[in-house]
C-alpha cells in the first residue's frame, strides 16, 4: 500500500496523520507530537514502550522522526498475596531511540511475615533501559510484511541482596537483552508482536538473577496481540515465558488480557486481568493490573 493509501486508511479510521507523512513540509529542527493514538504503546512494568508485560518495537512518546517526546507512568498490580508498584519515565528520540528508567516495588504483605521477613517486606528494583529501532515502520510499511524491528537492553539492580542470596539467587543485579518485532495491520485493525529476551532474571529480577537450578541466560519468547476497536481503544492479550532458576520457588509463565483507552493524545489508561502463576511458593497469583501513562 502506498503512503497515500495508508493516509486514506488512517483518515477513514478517524486517526490523525503523523507529521512525517508530510514529506514536502519544510524542515523543522525539533517538534513534538504527530503519532497516531496508541502507537507509542503503553509502558511495561519495566518501563519500555509496549504492552503491560512485554516490550514492542514502537518507540515511547508522541514524537515522529523529527521530534523528541516522552512518557511517564505509574502501574499497580494487585494479587491475592502480593502487590507490585511500578513507576518511571521514558524519553523517545526521533522515533529511533528510547531511554527509560523505572522503579519497581514488590510488597510481600502477609507473606513477608510468614517467611520471617516481616509483614509488608518490600523488594525494590531499579531498571534502566535502552531500545533502538533498527528497521521497518509499523505505520507506513502497509504494503509489505516487514515489521518494525527494535533491539534493546535492560540493566537492573535489586536492593535486597541478602534476601536474594538466602532464597538461592546468584546475584542482586543483572542485565538482559531483547529483540522485538511489531506489525500493525491498519486495514484489519490488528497489532501483532513477538519478542525474544535473553535473560536469567527471577520474577523480572525482583528475586535476583540466576540461581541454584540455573545460572545462565536463556532465550525466552514473548507474544502480544491487539485489536483496535476504535482509534481510542485497543483490547488484546500477552504471553511471557519466564526462566525457572530457583529450587525454592517454581516460576510460571505470565499471561494477561488487557484493554487500553487513549483518553486523548496525552493520557492513556490501561486495565488488565493478569495470571502470574506461582510466585515464591504461593500459587494462583491472579489479579488486576491498572496503569496510567501520560506523554507528549
């Protein structure tokens, strides 16, 4: 499909055109805004632009290839025996590079008392991330099956090193890399994403890195799909494979079913039902995910 065809589809769906569609417009040094709604993604629990659980190849912020944008988010996950708070910010540079920082706080609630750590004992983790779009354009490559592809890396530091060691974790800090591909089919209102992550993180690093069952990085698959009900609303599901490194606690893959609403070009609200399986010997950790993201 030509760029003119893409423009017609976008207009028919009620979506504003991205600024870089105007190829004959005069050069502008820096500008913000211009992306279609929801095409910056929401913020994952680790801060990257994507779904709630897994990154996409989309770059955070509303910027086009001539702009600078950013987002800030706060996310809460309520489970039967735990709760997670995640908050942070990301910067998108010219629809090419994404830099992010997120703080995660994992509250063990009554489980902390049962494990002798104290009620409400909290694992904290800082996550620094970088992502680069290397090929493709999720919006304008409608006449080819080539997806938008990005590569990224995270550096994570847990603040409970003594407890991580006690449960069998090898280290309280670690790194991971990933490659992710996103395809948006405007004529079908579909978003498809696949991610491969090279990691040895236990519960995303909240229980450290490596362990007495396995200390090596492993390749994990992650998958997302979304259906645009309107220019402002998308519903979908995600699946994230997880390594299983600790003898003391089996780690299950994660699943969610989500809905995201772009209130306007700046604010997005997301809700999801999440199934995180077994966490630190407590099974059936299913609950509610809520996230607020603001961006420019």
